[in-house]
C-alpha cells in the first residue's frame, strides 16, 4: 500500500473513533467525514478543538439554523483546521445570508457552498462568485428541472469559483450527460459526474479511462458505478495515474479500512467506505501532482477535485440519512 495512504487511513480510523466518542449523539457519517478532513491534512483529530468550534457555532446560529444541522460536526472540523476559525465562520455566515437573498434555500448544502466561497474567493471577488454560482445553478435547473436541487449548491459554488465560462460549461455538461446516459443510470449521480468532469477539465481520454477503471474495479468486486460513488469514479479517472495503480490503491485501502474498528460491514456501507478511501487516494495524488506543477491555474483546478470529493461526501451523507429516516418512518 502507498505509505501516505496507509498513514492517512490509520489517522482516519483513529480520528473516527475519537470523534464518535466525543459526538456520540450526532450522525456517525458526519463524524467520519470530519475524521477524513483531519486525516488528509495529516492531523490527529483534536476533539476538544472541534467541540469548541461546535459550541461556537451553536452560540452564533439560531436553534433551527442549518449551521446546526446534520453536518455541524463536519463543519466544526473543517473550521477548526483554519488559522482564524471564528473569522471564517463569520464570513461563511455572511455569504450564506447573501445567497439566501438570491433565493437559495436554507440547507446543509448551502452552508458548505457558502464556506467554499469564503475559503476560496478574496473578499473583493465574493459577490461575483455568488452571482456565478447562481447562474450555474439556474443553468443546471433549466437543463434538468427535476434532477437539480439543493444537493447541487456546492458544485454550483465550485463552478462559480472557477474560471470556466458559464454557457459553454453548461453545454459541455449536457454533452457529457448525453454521452454517458447509455452507460449509467440517469439520475443525481450522473448529473454530479458531469459536474466533476467539467471541473477537472476532462479531455477525450477521460471517459475511456473511467470505463476502464469501472471495469477493473468490478473485477475486484468493488462497484463505483453506483449513484453515490459515480462522481468519485470520475474524479479518479481525472488523475494522471495508471488505472491499474489506482485500482490497487482503492482495493488495498478498502481492505485495510474494512478491518478497522467501526468500519466493518455492520457499521458502514460499501459505498461510504469507497468514498472515504477515494478521498484519501485523491487528496494524496493531487498533493503529489501539485508539487511537480508550476502553473497556478492547473494547481487551482487540481484543488477543486479535492473540494469536489468533499462535496460528493456531503451529498451522500445527507442523502443516506434522508433515505434511512424515510425507511424507518414507513
């Protein structure tokens, strides 16, 4: 196994146990995402620091605010990694309200969309980024009225933060959707896949690489062509790494993490486990590539892939929780 991946998977497993204990009454998938966010920074989670940020959010937001929702532990984790967490929280809340003024609906997705803008746009450019986010979201909605919803807010923000032109990018997304629809089930997963492909500036070789990855993973009984994992399959295909190496990395990471406490078959689904392992592989690969790339534009594009993987995780956690709640109430 890649030594960096092994180190980060060890951190992930330990972080997950520590955060599960600290936030015992909160969504365990959100705690695992928080654990991943610290692990990919090569950090051992500090539950007391994350708890402090969690309490600060509670003090700053009303009882029914989305800032105190399902993903509050994950938000606390990512903020606690910043040099000025309270300042970033205040900026995120301000951007959130600006987006609400533009008719974006309150949700966990909007919280993280606002965070991405606060994190990646200079203050002078934030109004432009918010407006571009709105334009991308409305363009998606026009093309896929019933598929496009709040779970597309984060991807809209990532596209809004990019230098990609709005109209031609939306058109390219539709071309990908039409091309891939015969291969994959039409739905939210496929739409999210088109988002990551345009963010990663996919070329003519990306789709064949993705199909090769899909088939190689299936041979090892790992399915990343499902709704929740399909966008991550696209992200892996964007990495300039031999597909055999990528498949080995995913399989080895999956096997290792499956044996760790809290990651057995009765504790976590295969799809969520694959997302966590993919997050480790993608973050490490992007980090290695950035070290050898001088171009700021390429570097920014690569970092958008890491943010896209986090967006996939967030959407998956919310969707799985909603599905579980619906099943238990039926």
